[in-house]
């Protein structure tokens, strides 16, 4: 099946907004064996939209249109979809009621211009949006099936996964059940992971298992797509594949599927009845920021200290100064005592001098204290200021994960310079 993604909006066309929605849609479709053949970006202009709709309809079997479903005058997707399909715009009483209820639950009065979002082409099939007011819809234009989606990322993602992908799979004639299994790892690059997982696809001789990767430093996502006649067959194929990946990637796996590294750390602390204090420099508080929004973090995260000044870090943890020998160890121990937390993580970064450049690096010193013991990790990362910041954040979280799970804390990774 030939699929086109058509993104709308002047802000996307001019680059004022990075078009992350396109990459998300394309990757998600690829996960389910659905390949995007064309990608188009068009501004908020009626003639341009009509031309783009006509071209897409002439060459694609299915078209996902992203954006233009809002309440303002430059949101044109409903209007132009109706014109392209040769039908009238009509008020959807069903969606109008949904929007009014949406505002009532939030103790707000619905602005009059939001009524525009309930005006749909008369032949449209509603695509539910449980987290917003933009009504998704589908209709045929010149023989191609068009799916119209909101530009807000969280709304798009729910609609794509729950409403559109099942319809595309049915339209493509795929009779099999497709399941995506994901492993998130830190410390190994894509080429090394590919070599470590050689032979994985051979575990399903019928070609029902596909291996893929998505590198987004500092993590690597390993994707396993399993196809079968039904879920029972998928689970039968998946079991040896999952065991194979866990055995080969081992300690480098930080989370699976929709779980995250920080979520796994928090879960381990909750399971142990533990609490946490964090001290970090140069990372800009990113370690604490990743814990903060997690459900249950309010019961675990006791204190977070963020400063580029070592003296300020020391003072906040109850030290006169950081010692030259093992400063991270002293900081972690003192922070645990001062905060009353069962565990403390200290991440110190000694950055190279000078302007940002590819060979600029930093020495990362990490200490984790808890349960009467302390584990340390020291590494040097290169690649520029942002590369070092991201790497130090991830390494700190991973060291804490390993400490809590009883894994080796100081295990060499691909990204460090020896």
C-alpha cells in the first residue's frame, strides 16, 4: 500500500517549528510494516492545500494529513477536505457535544470559534481524540483514503495508534497480527548491537520476525516486529526472541517497551522503600528533572542540588569543601546524611576549557551511596558540550539503576574514551 504523509502549516513550512510529527508517523508506520512512499509539507493556503490533496490522491492509496484542525482562521483542513471531496461542511452535533463537555469538565466556557472544529465534511468518519478538542476524521478523495489528524503531538499519537494504524492494516489486506517489542539500551552503539544480535531473525524461519534500530543518543532503541496469524502465534515467536535479546544485550538494557530509565530507577527505589537525593553539576538539573514528573516521585525524591560551583554543591550537602580525592564519594555520602535519603547520587563533570567543538570533552565522576556502601564510576566523554551533558545525565541515571539492581556499576560503554 502506498502511503503519503502531508503536513500542513506555515510554521512547519518555514522551519519555525521542527516537524517532529512527520518522523513520528513514519517511524510508527514502519514498525507495523507500513511504508511511507511520499512526504509533503504545505502552508496554510487554500490553493496550495487543494493542489497537495489532488496530487496525493493521484498517487497514494492512503494519505495522513497532519495539522489544520484547530479553531482559528488559518486552520483550513476541514474546509479544503470537503471541497476536494466535493461535499458540504456540516455541523457534527456529536463532536460539538464532546467539546462542550470537554470545557465543562475543566470549568471553562467554550469560546465561540471552537464550534468551527465540529464542522466536518458530510461524508467524514470521525476519528476519536480523547485528549483534545480537534476532531480527527477520514474520508475518500478521488479514490484515496485520507486521514486528518491534529498537529498537537500527544493528540496525534493517540489517534495514530488507536484509530489510524488499525484502519491502515485492514485496508492493506494484512491478515496477520503484528506486535512490536522494544528494548531501550544505554552504552552500546547501533553497529555493535547489530553484531551482538546477529542471527535473531533466524529464530523465525518463516520471516515473521524483523529487527530494527533507532539511535537517539545517548540511548539506542532495538525494535523487534513479530508477525503471526494470531496473538498466540506471535507470543510463541516472541518468547525465544525476547530471551535472545535480553541474553545478548544484558546489562545494557535499561528499559523495555513504554518504560523509561528513570521510571525503572524510581520503581526500584519504591520496591525497596528507598528515597533519593541528587547532586549534579553541568547537567543543568536534568537528572532531577527526569524524576520530578514521574508518578510517585514526591514520595522518593528528597532533595536535588544543582550548581556549576563545586563550593555551592559542597555547602548544600553540609561539607566545607569538596576534597580533591574522590569528591563525588564525599558529596554522595554527605548528601545522604544531610537529606535523610536512603540513597544519594552525585554527578560531577570537569569540562574541557574553550569553545564548543567536536573534540571538546569532559571527565565524569559519579558516586552512588546507599545501604552502607558506595560505588563509583569515572569516564571521559568527547563530542562537544551537549554530547557531554547528555552523556553525563544518562550515565548518572544508569549507574544508579545498576547500583539498585546489583549490577556492575563501572562497565565500559562504547561512548567513552579510554
